[in-house]
């Protein structure tokens, strides 16, 4: 793409934001900038960065200003997730804009900007036209790495995969290359679980603490089914025993009771048993494992659930 040859064209490309260095490259002088500021045609966002109005800048204008104040930088992390239209982990309207610059640079971030340094940042960013931005996968991994809990990490990565913004395979490729990223082992563990269909914190807790910890047979996850011309997805399906476990997180299932009732009724008509478990049950995994195991055994499973370290000895 050819560089803009006029100030008006550059402002149109950059959401109305421009830097003093760019003004100079277009053969305008400092007194031209000062005249526009004096006439209130422009307003200063950061030192040497301006927007072509005097009202509050939009979020995209703040993002442009955060990039331009450093000369060469890219929108990163939670701010990059916002640009990629990711719903979990993205920056909000009022928080600082996150950017990244080359690790060899020393820069001071102005108010409203959070800047980190990264070795060879051009490896992790888009190189097309528009707002300079980190690619989706490294942004997701960096945000997930900084979450306070494993459940929050699952939410960031699982929601992006569930929304088909990316895949676990692409995330694992970038994870392998991000050798200095904190908590890499946790991220890999989470991505393996997400790849198996545990797309939420609740589903991952069930997979690890109920199914795996107690030796229950491996189930299929996020199984697509058609019922009365409607498409549904089963959270956990034991096809051999025709047992379904639906994991009902309050946020995921709010306002869907009729749909869930119809789904369960059609499954029962086809010979399936459906049981529901929410956070209360999954946080008591040993008891829930015994309930699910009993159902599986009644329907042909010949195995026996094993005790996990959390299981309390049962009274004789």
C-alpha cells in the first residue's frame, strides 16, 4: 500500500489521529500544528500526538495515539483482543491501551497507555494496513498467561476457541515459540483440555476432577445433535452407555430452560439419560463421580470408579 501523500488522507487512514513526526514528513511545520491547536481544530492526546477534534477521543483514536506516541509500536494484549472482537479478556472502554515495542527500546508510556517490551515483536504482529496490532494467538496467550487463576485462563482460551476465532492447534504452535512466556506449562495443560472439548472453567473442572480423577470412561464433548430440526450440543456424552451429563453454568445457560428441556426430552425419547450438574455439584467431585459411575454401571459399564486423593473414606 502506498503511503498517504496528504494530511487529509493520513488522518482518514488513522481515525483522525496524527503525530508531529508524520506532519513533518508531509512537509508541514510546527507552526502549522500550533495554529490548528490554537484554532481548536486539533487537540493534543499525548506529547506530539493529536486528534482532529476537541471532544473525547474514541477508543480507536486512543489506540492510534498510544501507537504513534512511541513512533513504532503495536496494540497488544487485551487491547489487541478488543480489535480482534474477542469477548473474554478484551480491554474495556476506560482502561489503558496496551502496546508493545521492541525489547531493545526504552520508552516512557504516557497516562492511559501501558507499554511492554518484546524481543522481535514483528514476529507476533500483523503487517497489513490499518491500526498496527498483535496477532490474535500471541495476544490470547499473553492475556491468558497473566490471568490470576487457572479458571480465568480457561475462560480466555476456551471462549476464543468456542467462538471459532482460532484453534488449539494454532495456539499451541505459537506457545511452542514463546519460550519466555510465564506459566507455559499451565497454558499447554489448558489447551490440551480445551482441545478435548472442555471449553469453560466448569467443563474443565468436570473433566479433570470428576472424570479423570476417578477413572470414569472417557466421554465425547460438545457433541452436535439434531432434534426436531434444531441443532443442540451435548456437553459430555457417554455414547456406549447412552448417558449425557449437561454442565449448567449459570451464565452459559441463563434464559435457555425451554431449549434445555426440549433437548433432554428428545434425548430421553431416543433412550438417553441426561443428568445436570452445576458448580455446586462439580465442586464436590467425589460425590458427583459416584453418581455418574452408578448411572454408567446401570447401563453396561463394567468398570469401578477409583478413589482420588480428595476422596474421604466411606463408613462401612
